[in-house]
């Protein structure tokens, strides 16, 4: 006899044992073999839950009461933790977070490859000594709470703006600048943008700090080019925030969820701020991508270097190169470096960064890796090592095929999504590569995100 379908309804209540964490940090349990996701629940806990959304293959529920509490459960230090949604795991002890993130990687590889836990070369997660105040950039929407100017994030599953006064994972400098700018906007009565009415001026406060310099860049995202009392606004920022070395305005009048518009205006100070990763120096413009956790980025890149096993004789490809940070980290240890990206500004930055550091053996080209790589191969250029760091969706299938055809000695695949990583690694393993190492790195403590470096070696005879 076939098992009858479990009928789970919204509002239904039952006791659930949490077996593991899901990829978004929620607890996962089974009600008569039916998967139930419970935000805030931890592995090993017994919780009474109320179903909030019921689907055929899974349901979502909220905790009504915890009957058996995990020994790793702690009190979240953030006062708006349960409303904000920016962090998913502040209620879990940090050492336990590192173990659970490793387990999320294990689950993905067991689901999408034929590798069992025993055969998976999965290392312990590399964490932070101090897992707080690590983010170098904040982007907070501006709004009103009655007559007070607030800045924050939209609450989980809602359009209510949650004011964030002192975010525990942000660098203190970004918190201070945001709070001071909020106060100046309030005092000068500069109109705040109202999304529903599509009226007002200031939409978003973006701050970024250089960890190595302490310099802060402030970007005001506005719906209009004109800012009332702009001169006074700039004077107050200069007077109260001497650490702000760069003030820019970005204009975005469109109805969109995208933060930045196309036009950026330089208001005060420098157009860029300086930042460093190890011995490398970078100039950061308003829209330049840069890793959000510089401390862990150094650890991540060192693990990439270790996995690449460079001797100084290799030809290396940095696919999805962005502004070139990973490739430049490896540049002193290779014979030749080539990178590509579809974003023209990123390629310009990568070329400038390479030139600035005297890496004359680095070449960057705009376009898709899966189109550029075959062209290089036709010209007789064969890479020895690939480094890929794709978006969450994983590598383009054509790029995977191009890498397989190129037959490099090693592929180092950096990923922020264990599921797409496992799927892509499975394709590469079936094509003759062996998975040698999997190294998770905790780039974003107290969130469900986990970065992972996989080292693949071409099997002899392929």
C-alpha cells in the first residue's frame, strides 16, 4: 500500500523534533515524514509549533513553545534580532554555528553527489576569533517613525522598516556615521522619500569603512538630483564626522528594489577611500564590489592559495574576477594571470589594480568566461589552474564545459551556495576531476551563510 498523503493545514499545532538546520538557518523537522521548516528552532530541540504555511512537499511553522531546549541555545544580544531578519543564528552559540555550517555543506553534497559523509573530504569551518563588528558596509533604508527619521531594514516577511541604531555585526564607524546623518537630516528637515507616495528626497544611507585606514565613505541615495539645504548638510557632515573622507550622492528615482541608480555625484572630499588586504592596496569607489568581511577575506584567500598549490610556473585563470582581488592575491606566485568578467567597470578596476601593484603578467578581458576561454585556447594558451568564484546561481553550464575541455591540473571553486557548489562539483567529478578538499569559511557570523572552497584535481589518464 502506498503511504497516504499527510494533510497539514495552516493553524495546525503539533510537537516536532528538530533534526538539523536548513540552508536558510531554520530548524528542520518531520511530521509524519512531511518536512516542516521552523525559523528559530535548533537541532535536538522538541518544540510545539503552529503551521503558518502549508504546501504539498513541505510546510512552514513558528515556535509556540520550546519543550526541550538545545544546550547551544543562547540569548541573542541584539534587541531587534527577532524582527530584523539580517541575522538568522544569533540564538545559537558561535562554536555550534561553525559545526552547523559544516553540516549544511555536508547535506548539500550528500543530496547532490554520490559522496557519502565518510568519503567527503570536508574540513572544520574556519571561524572568527571575534565574530562581531565585522561588516565594512551598511545600506539602510530611510523612513519615518511618526516624526522621527529612522534608518534600517525591512522586517521579515513585511514592509515595516525596523530602525537599527547599533548593529552588532557592523563596524562601529558605520553605525556612528549612519546615526549622525540621521540626526542631521532630522534637524535640517530634509524630506525623506515616501515610497507609496513617490515623494521626498533621501532614500538610503550607504556607509563603508576601510578597516586598514579608518576612512569612511558616505553615499546618500536620493530620488531627486536636488537636495534641499545641500551646502548646510555637507557642512554639518564635515563638522561632526571628520572620519568621513568621501561624500557622494547617487540618484535613483525609479520604483525598484535596486539600491543604486546610474548617476553618482561627488559632493565632498575624495571620490574613493583606501583599503588593504594583506599587502594589497585598493581604491573603493561608491559602487565597487569589495568583500564585506576583510578579516575573513584574508583567511579565505590564503586557503584558495593553499588549494591552488602554486609553484610560480602556472598559467592561472580567474573567472568571474570582479575587481581582481583573488587573482591579485595569487599573482606573485604564478607565471601568468588572466581574468574575465561581464561588468566593464570591474575589468577597468582589475586592470588598474594590477598596474598599481606592478603585475605586468596579468591580463583582463571583458566578457563571458565560456566565450573568452575557447578563444584563448585557439590561440594556443592553455591554463594550468582555474579559480572560479561565481554568483549564488553557480557556474554557467558552458563555463563548466569549457573548463572540462581545457583539462587544467587543478580547479579551485569558491562558493557562497553549498547547493549549487555540490551540483557543479558533481558535473566536474563525472568529467574526470577528483574532489580533494572542501574547506568551509565563516564569512558572515550569526547568519546562515557559509562560504566554501573546493579543490579539484584532474585524475591522471584524463
